[in-house]
C-alpha cells in the first residue's frame, strides 16, 4: 500500500489529525535534508511535503520564494533532490510528497521522473499550477501508483469541488486563503463552512493549508477537517533555529480527537 | 490547408497553451471565457469597441507604401502597417481597450497589468483613465530604473506603479507578481494580459483584439494592389502584434509569414530573447509554449536591446505555428535592429520602435531576395520616441556649436 495512504489511514484509525509540514529541498544545502526529515518524523508529523525550487513560483509568497532562491543559489536541481532521497530512503520512514511546478517535471522528462520517484519511494506529488483540466499529461505519475494530490480553493464552485473530489487520491488539499502561501494573522469567517462543505463531498481526507502559522490556527482548522499543512512557518522556524516551535505546531494537531 | 480552428475548446493549440494556473484562478478565467464569448455575439459591445477604435485610438491605421525603402531594397514593394500611429504609439492599445471593456462587462472595477518597457502599462493606464477603472501596474525594479519616463506617464494617467524586486526584477517577475496579486484579489480585479500569453482564454482574446491589424491590412492591400501580399513580417516579443497581423492570413497559403525574434548579442551567446529558436517547450505563466530554460527547467533571463522583446517565452499559438511550419521564425541582433531604426528614420522620416526595427531589418533583407513585382508588408508595431534616449546613448548625437 502507498505509504501516504497508510499513514492517513493510521491517523483515522487512531482518531488523530494529520500534520504535514512543508520544507524546501536544498534550503541550507541538501545535506541537511536527512536530519530535517528525521526531526519531523520524530516530532510526530504524518508526512512531509518536499518543495522543489523553481525560478517562477507563482503560487508562493515571500517566505517560500526566498527559500527557493536560497536553494537555487546552492545549485539544487530536481535530479539532485531525487538522488538524495534515494540515498537516505532506508533511514527515513516518513512518507514524502513532492511539491513542484509543472515545468520542473516536464523538463525532467515525465517517464524518467516517474521512474526516479518510484525508486526514491516518493508517495505523492502536489503540482500547484496544475488544475484538473491539465492533469491528463501527467497521468503516468498516477498510473505508477504515485498519488497526485488535488487542490480545492475558496473560489472553487460547488460543481468544481464535486468534480475535483470525485477523482481525488491521497487527500484533498483545501487552500484556506484567497491568495498565495505565507503566514497570516487571521482567516476569513467563511473558512469553517468551506472546509465542512469540502469534507462532505470528499471520499478522501481533507487537509487545510496556506497561511496556517500558529497553534491556534491549527486547532481551529482541525475542527472542520482531517488535518493541516504548514509551510512558510516551518521554513521560518528551520531558518531561525526555532525547531521547538515546529514541535508545538505538531502538538497542537494532536490535541483534538475526531468528532 | 484545411480551415484553421485553433485552439480547441480547452484552449490548446495542438499540444500548446492550456491553463496551468493555481486552482484559485480557474473561476476567474472561466468567467472571462464566458463573458468574452458573449461579447463576440453582443452587437452593443462590438459597436462600443469599434467606436473607441475609431474615435479614441484613431483607427484605421494607414498601410503605407514605403517608396524610398522599396527603392533601397530593389526587390519587393514594401508596405508598412502603421500601428505606430495609434494613440499611445503602439499596437498594445488595440488589446487594452477591448479587455477594459470586458472588465466593465464583468462588473469588475479594478485592473492590473504587467509591463516591461512600459508600453503595455501606458496603454492599460490610458484606457483605465478613460473608462474610470482603478489601475495597478507591476513593473520590475530593474525596468523601472531603465524606463523612468514611462513610469511617470503611467502615474500621470492615474495608475499606481508597483516595483517588483522579486526574482530578477524584470518582466517575467512582474508577471509572477501580477498573477500572485490576482490570486489574492480575483473577486474584484481583472488582469489585462499584455500579449498572446498566459492561460486560456488570454491568448485567444489578445489575438482576436489584435487581429484588427491583419484584417485592415488584408483589405487595404487588396484595394491597393488587387491581390494578396506575398509575404508578411512582424516582430515577436510575446507575439501579439505578429499574431494579430498573421491570423487573418493563416489560411491564405500563398502568403508567407515571418516572425522575427530578438537575437540580442547573437544566438551563440546567452544574451538573446529567441525562445522559438533556442528555447524548448515548457510551462511559464500559465501556458505550455516555447520557453528559454536550463536543463533543470529553471526559466532563464532573456536579453534584447528592446525591452518589449525581452521575454523568455513566446505564446502558445506561435509555438504551434512553428511546429506546423505555417510561420517561419527567424531573428535579428541588437546591432541590426539599431541599424534598421536609423535607416528607416533617414529613408522614410519614420522613427520606429526598437521592437519594430527588428521586423524592419528582416523585412529589408527579405525584400532584396524577393523579385520585383512582389509585395511585402511589415508590421510597424510602434513608434520610436520612447527609444530615442537609448539610441542616443548607443550611437551618440553629433556635437552642435
Ligand atoms: C512597439 C512594440 N512592438 C512589439 C512589442 C512586442 O510585443 P508583442 O510580441 O506582444 O507584439 C512591444 C512590447 O512592448 C512593443 O512595445
């Protein structure tokens, strides 16, 4: 069984919420990857979203943009990232989801990308500039058993949410802001209703992400869904050596049992 | 050739185009597609558009027989489509007026746009002043430094200019930032894309609004010469003036079409903007198209003496027309373009934009190879006033007592 599917099922069985942190591959050097993954695994994260640096990340806010630029300055390529993951895969257990833009995968070559992901034990892919209308060209990723995670947003109509969730794999990534990634102070009041609506329609777990940056955000969001994804805040914490705050965020997700 | 029907319903030109955008934008571009389709059948909208094209922009523009240039070339008769005579000095406004009217039709009050040299920014700010729309222009900090006068022009017209320092601080980064702003403000904001780029339906909308160039040219040429031209030449940045010029001729197989990219310092250097010649297919700014990129898929900086051609991609329809060989794509260096600018100024008393000078340069070469009695149209996409300072710094003015 796919490692990510298994991890999400375990959450469900144990009546736990999922927590998926995002880190940028190659930020601080690829040699740091193993220790970051092990730290997150040990702290209780359900899976890790591993960002692939791209020169033109239109869905990302300043924090992730800067992390990407730092990574690119280190010379990180997608080839290097997959090679590194292959190298450490016997030491790391936590499921890994790649988050990368369409062009990175196309430039790699779809066939090679799929093969290398399988070898590296990658569980899934999130492609933020790939709406369902364009998914067909990446179908070989799905065929190989790598989960293609779909996103829904606050602007997706009921009709679209139905269509997107109908063919969903792994989990649904419910984007919680009208906007790009980045930390936020407050969320719009429509959030709870929106998450519940997505959850009602989705056959797979629904995880909320974009802007979630405090333990309170985490506690709020998990009332209406199956877990959270935290990006910019995790990057900031690793960047400034505040790993303890990462643990606090993860703990916040454990505080509530499924209703 | 069978009837040309690109793109398909999903916005693909063969393999190219599509909608590679964050899910948040899907609702907005679907709405845009619907409103645009309605507007095509809406006589009131079409009447409004024609009114502004004629009374505000000054269309139609002349198709001018360049007699001196023709003599100099000694081959084909050369005609210039005078897009430089439009209000604001380039073809860009053909598109911005159309999209601003669409913005009104959608009930949106705010417009954003990207700009490199400032031409599209000025054309957007202009129509926003006219139609009372709030206007925000995203411009790379590097370009703001290089194009101070156009920044002031936009501000004079009431637009807010936002300096983009992200990435390399140039046009592609301005597009990224405009897209990010759009994702966050999509409810009340329309993004006026400046060329035949971006997710479907933008490449179609921009092509259609610009195809007034080719439609007029075809009619004017036929009236004057009683046949179709043998060849048509246009410069290519993102590809909007070329697409507007070519589109009405695509099914006329006898008309050869030539798109001219910027070769910058030369195609064997890294300093050029020849995406179709030196790039490979990839996704940038929402569409699958030819893009300048490295092996890892990182987008590379383009270079051209003309800021309007300085973009590392070329729209999806051109990518398709390249692969199907309907259009021949070629390139002209900075030096050749500069030389053509001076030449046209001296020969015809017309100072062309540096962008258009690329088309002039190639057109002159081509006319020499074509026999007498043949006809060639060059799209003179804009006037050169904006470039006078650049040109002066490169070739120097003579000293005066
Ligand atoms: C005068 C002129 N010509 C051509 C271009 C290139 O754009 P496109 O290829 O979309 O026509 C520009 C862009 O700013 C321009 O100002």
